[in-house]
C-alpha cells in the first residue's frame, strides 16, 4: 500500500463525526497553528511542502498565499472552491462526504495563516446533500470552540459559511465563483487584478480547491519538508484521482505522485485493469479539459520512458505527445469507445457551459458542437474536420478565461491523435449507423 | 510615465494607460478596432476580442514576450513595452477569426437594418473579415421586442458587447435589463418584459455598435446616408444639449449624441433632446458635422475639397468613422 494522507482514516467508522475525527488526531493542526506558530511560519511550511493547487492548474499554493495583499484595515478572505463540475472529476465530493472535518480543519488552519476572519466554502449546487453534511460539521465545530470567536481560547476568530452554487461549471473558475458568491451573475472577471489583490468584495482573497486545503493540516502537523519528501520532483505529496470509464474498479484513489500510469490502470490496488478483458484505447488523464492520449502515449512518453502520475511526466512532450494532470479526473476508454462520439459529448458540455462573455468561446463552442454532431451522424466532410481544427486553434488563448482553452484542447487532441477515426466517420457513414461503437484497432494497447 | 512602441511607433504615456488608449494617441493607423470598449463607460471592454494585440516585449524590466495575445483595451502599458498590431500575422489571423465568430450567427440583414452605414460590425467585417462564410448552420434568432415606446431591441443582431448594460448601470437611475441565459443563447433582456424608460435610456441606442438597439422614432424612415448630420445645441436642463441632428430634406429625422473619431459619443444626451425635439426651431445649428470622407454617410453631401488630403493617404481609417470638429 502506498502512502495515504488525505484518506488515511477514511474507513474508520464514524470518521464523519467530530468525536471520531478528533480521536484520530483531527484538528491538531488548528491547535498547533493557533497556539505555537506565526502566520508567516505556516505560509513558509506550505511553501516548503511544494504543495500545488489541486483544482486543475497546479499553481504552487505557498507562492499563491505569499501574493496575498495585506493592506491595513482591509478584510481578507479564504474561499474554498468546491464547485467540482469538471466531467470526470469527483474527488472533492468524496472527501467532503466521507471526511468533512478534514476540509474544515484545513480551512481553519489556512484562514489563520492568511489572516482571514471570514471564509467560505462554495459548493456545487448539485451536491445539495453534501451541503447538509458540511453544515452539520461546521455546526459541531462551532460548538466545540473550533470556529467562532476566540478559537480554542486564542484571540483568533473565524466564521465559516457554506454557499451553494446554482449549477454552472463556469462558477468553478475562481473569479466567476467570486462574482457568484457576491450574488451576481457568474461571469469570469477580466484579470488583472487577481483575487489575491482584489477578490471577494474587492478585498484580497485566496481561492483554493478542497483537496488543496485538505492537505494543509498534514503539512502543518508534520512540516513542509516531510510533505516534500513524498512524491516525485516538483510533484510533491499525494493526489486524489477520480478514476472512471472502462475499468474494473472505478472510484477515488489516493496515490503517491510518481507511480506509473500503467500501475495505476492495471494494478489491483487501483483501477484493476480494463473491464471485460478489453483493450485500452485512450485515456483522458486530468478531467475532460486536458488532451486525450492514445494508449501507447499514456503508458509511455514519446521518449519511451514509462509515464508517471505526476504533473511533469504527464505533461512530458507538450501537447504534441503529452497531456496534463489537471484535476486528476482519469477517464479510461476501451477499444469499443468512439472518440468522435466522446468528443461530441465533451463539446456539447463546453457549449452548454460557456458563459457567453467573449466571442471566440461563445460562438466557437457552439459551432464546434454543431460540426461534431454532423460528423458523428455521418453527414460530415473532410473539410469539416479541418474546420474543427481551425476553430479550436482560434479559441485557444484568445478568451477571457481558460474555459475557452478547456473547450479547445479536447478537440485538438482528438484530431491530433485520432484523425483517421474522424476521416472514417466522414468517408464511411453507412458503417457508423450500423455499429454503435467504433473500432480502431491501430490505437489499441498491447499491454 | 511609460514609453510604449506600437507597430514601430513610440509614444510616452501616463502609467495606467491601456495599450489601446496609447495606440489611439498615436493615431488610427495603429489603433486596433474595438467592438465592446467604450471610453466613456467604466469597465467596458475585454469581451469581443477584436482588439487583441501581440506583446512582443513585456517591458524594459521584463522583456519576455507575453505568451498569449492580449486585449489591448484592458491591458495597461509598461515602460519599454513593444506591441504589434497590424504588423503581427498572429493578430491579423485572430482578428479575422473573431470577425467570423461574430458573424456566424449574425443575420446579415444589412439591407433592412437601420444601422447599416454606421455599423461597426459592417466596418469590422469589411476591413478584417473574409468574404466567404464557412458555416451553413441555421442562425440563431430571437423575437424583436419593444423595450419602451422609443426603443426596439432586435436581439438577433446583438454581439453581446455589454455596452448597453453599462450605460444602464452607469448613467441611468436604474438598470432594468441585462444578460439572461448563457453561452450562445445569452440575450439582452429585461427578463419579464418591461420598458427601459428613464431620462437617459436612449443612449443605449448610440452605444450599440450594431443594429440591435434602434430608435423607433427613426426606424425605417431613411437610410443614414440619405440624411445630413448637423451639429446643434439647445438649452437643456437634463443634459448638455449638444447633439447631432440628422436632416432628411427639411425635416429632422433623428437626433443622436456627437460621436468622436472612434465612433463613441462625446457626451450622453437625454431622451427629451433625442426623441422629442424634432423641429429645427428646437435647435441652434452650429454647422455640418464633419464625417470621414470614407464613410458612406459623407457620399454626395459635401464638395470634394472638404476631404483632407491627409486622410486620403491613410488607408487604415475606418471607413465609417465620424470625425468631430470644425470644418476648415
Ligand atoms: C472553467 C473552469 C472551471 C473550474 N472549475 C474548478 C472547480 O470546480 N474546482 C476547483 O477547485 N477549481 C476549478 N477551476 C480552477 C480555479 O479557477 C482555480 O484555479 C482553483 O480553484 C485554484 O485552487 P487551487 O490553487 O487550490 O487549485 C476551474 C477553472 C476553470 C477555468
Ligand atoms: S472563455 Fe468562455 S466561459 Fe470564459 S469568459 Fe469567455 S465566454 Fe465565458
Ligand atoms: S444590444 Fe447592442 S449594445 Fe447591447 S450588448 Fe447587444 S450589441 Fe451591445
Ligand atoms: S474592444 Fe477590447 S475586447 Fe472588445
């Protein structure tokens, strides 16, 4: 068994309750931080830990925290991003449902480090039952003196609120989230200014993912160096992976960064291999936004090295032959999967979720969906495939927020690695309507 | 102060100036086109992406180029910054795509659109777009709605520039409209149909770059190029009273704000001036409004010698730009 940090106690009965959580050492980081450490010392430990944001971008958390502006007399906020709406990603849900106090502990310790006296958890609206779980846990924490005025008898006070989103993926983008939290339409803001300078109610704000904040207690308890010793290179610590698709054991796994992709897919400790003895065709390794890779490239890099579950290894080769760790939504597709159908589904999603503020994303996502619909139904032309490529390239990098990129990358990578399949859809429409699933033997793994 | 070079031309500007403002100071030959930015409206810009430019040198301190094209209307200059607008192939390409994106759902009903002849989307398409469309999908359509007695909203033509929303927020006493829904079905709407009716609501017509918001008192009265614009003023207790009155024959066909070189009004005017003062006797006429010779509006109106030779040499002047100022 590899290292478990976040999910160490996940199977302890009653771990969702305050009593059991505390009996397993829960909230000790709050005690340690508030009573023995300065704010700067905590930020320093988080820097040393090498912890990187688990929401998708992988930005170093300690560095982000050190950017927080601290003007005299102005409130600061910590906002937890629990909007988790990226297709293929469901790790935050698992964490909040099973061990809600870990997030709350992380938020108290982190809020103290940042000097925030009011903090928010912005939860995806569809997670309504989780909102209840969090509210109960927060309630219990208040009663135990872990939240509210003078926490554990110190002069630090913190109020923690849960806010439900209303069903928009874009509200996971941090500035759209802040707009929504302020009660406005969830449109991403034009940056700069960044939230660390002017965020919630124009005050300095840090937005962090659930998993990021849940890693803070262990860093405070054991020190940044301890955390940095886990994992590989600049991918320190452990990462939750939401594994889904054609595998024997879908679910949420905590991995130590640096295990091989092959191990993750095929070992019984994790995915347990491809379902029904089928062959692996492709993987979307980090949530729907990241480039899809065919079996050979997800298992080994273009240089022939084994690909690892880490920020660097998954990105090896750039977009030509690599992908991204993203939020860790690991979607496995077997040989029966139609890349075109799958891409159509993704494209439909991004079209539906575009906020519509900027023209390339608003119009481009809708256009790509229409073209893919045409191709998948067997009415496409070769020119349509070229046009798709052209459209995605004109969305990428030209939009206000990264949703435009997130919509473009799946299209680009599917065409890059599976162009033959698109051409087949165009050239042999009759065969598509007969078989529901598309077979492309050339791209199958031999593993 | 910061020194910034745009397409090889250097200018010194105050800190906090945007690339776009600096480019406009240099002149129309380097100024990127804009569809959503409006100098008189705070927080405008950033949406349409027509003003994207390439920053080939970030600043003197950090000379690295910026990895992506940036919206010039929302990016502040840095000392030593070097920007490529029309000298960047990437910018030209991206701009062409933005035009395409803006047009794939546009009805292209210019022949029956009141805005034709003074439409920024027409100019943009003409200068930066391509002659052919690459889509044959059905275009998005909406019902026309009357928002109040004087203004019609033809959402099908809207490019979602947010200018009218910002006008309502910043210069009227209550915003009752905004953007509903999201993505490509976003629409400007009052949600539950209601009138946008206050003393300054008419300005949403002037800021609308396309024919989505039109003046019902002028609808279908005339093509703009058959009207003659005159600078005029009146004593008004609500606004400056400085406007342009557009004659069709001897009748005042419509009244608008005075637009500058960039097609943006100099001052917002009130609805009384705009909608209710349609007699010559209501106004003190100052003289003809200078119109860029390239504008279709100027056709046949003024003697050829009014065209300044300088303008003739600049082929980058937007054809339908109204130039404010006295005629010499
Ligand atoms: C369209 C879009 C959706 C996003 N959704 C989420 C999300 O659901 N959860 C999340 O933590 N981050 C999401 N992000 C990333 C956030 O903007 C932000 O980078 C993140 O919350 C920062 O936290 P971290 O540094 O701890 O990762 C999204 C970004 C984009 C562009
Ligand atoms: S990229 Fe898409 S989601 Fe992001 S601001 Fe632009 S339209 Fe909205
Ligand atoms: S109606 Fe006109 S001004 Fe308003 S958003 Fe649409 S195009 Fe812009
Ligand atoms: S004018 Fe700059 S983005 Fe629209």
